[in-house]
C-alpha cells in the first residue's frame, strides 16, 4: 500500500450504498484522489459493475455485500476492510432509501425501513469504525443527511431520519474530537440519480425551476463536498452540516 500523503493518496475509505447513484459518484472521486475504496452495498450486480469501473482509476477496490442495518453484517464488513488494507481513514455513510407517504398512510414497515437504512446504519457503521480510528488517532467521517431534514410533506420518516443524522453527527463530533477524528455531514438537495430519472418530465422540470441555480445537482457535486471534509487539511472542521442544494435550503420546499 502507498504511503499516505497530505492529499489523501494511499488512504482507505468506506462508502456505504456506494454501488450506484450518489454513493458511486463519491466512491469514484475518492478513488481518483488516490484512496483505496471499499464499497458496502446489497445490490450484487451493481457492486460488480462499480468495482470494475472504479478499478480503472488504478486504486484497489473492495466490493462487499453488507446489510448496513444489521450489526453483525457491518462488523464483518469492517473487519474485511481491516484485513485487506490494515486501516480505515474515511467513512462515508451514504446508504439511504425513501418511502414517501403522508403519515396516515404510512405503515410501520415504511417508518422502520427508512429509519433503519438512513439512520441506524450510520450509527452501526460509525460505531464499528471508530475503535479503529481512535486507535490510529485519525479519522474522517462524513454522514450524508439531506436538505429534507428541514421538513417535507409526505416525508415524516425520511425527514426524521435525516434530522437524526445531523444530531448524530454533532454528538459524535464532540465525542471524538480529542482523538483527531472529525465528523461532518453533507445535506444534498435534488440530485440527478436513477430515482430522479424515474420522475415524469413535467415533475423534473418543476423541480429544476425550484432550485435557485436553475439546475439539478450531480453525484459529483456531492462528492466534492465529501472530499472537502475527508481531507487531512480539514482538521479544524467538525460537527458541521454543509448544504449542497443549489440554494434550495434557503427558502424553497423539500421534494
């Protein structure tokens, strides 16, 4: 393995939900920055495709089938990364799902699934990597929240989970600052993902108009924010939430 440089080359990063969409965009940028990348995902076909694509960046890529809502699965995934690379420098908690419904139509399962994937997974992954980061006296954790944590019609489960991510981030930042581990959050707005492309063209156009910069975000936009927090030079920044939403967090409604 390469010696770690100040820009992150030679570091090891885990990205949950990294096989496609925003997660893949983040994993790709981390690989381009010289980091080895481990992807946690449940979509085996997408894992194989992502591993093949990321390997072209010249870095070692570990694609693991991990259920980030299950403690044992997360622990096994983290130990596999340690066994392969011997270290974990960066954790990006990106895995997420949506099941939007007004609360009177929302089932227990709709609530539990969204809370588990969007919030519990971040707790489990942070807990699993922090003992390694603490021992190394270094780490960068970036939790993906959402502009929707500010609230949205039909998104009580999703907004609650993403609000929980912000609070989790702030608490862990305080707990681990003395160990040289920073914990920050990125809150995306509307992003061009496979899910967004399933919307009809009229809805896509209306959503675009609701963004002050008049365009939809890209996975690369989110990845740049993650790279900022992940760099070694960002050592004096922790517990913060950075909106990457084209200005939509200033006044406009959530999706």
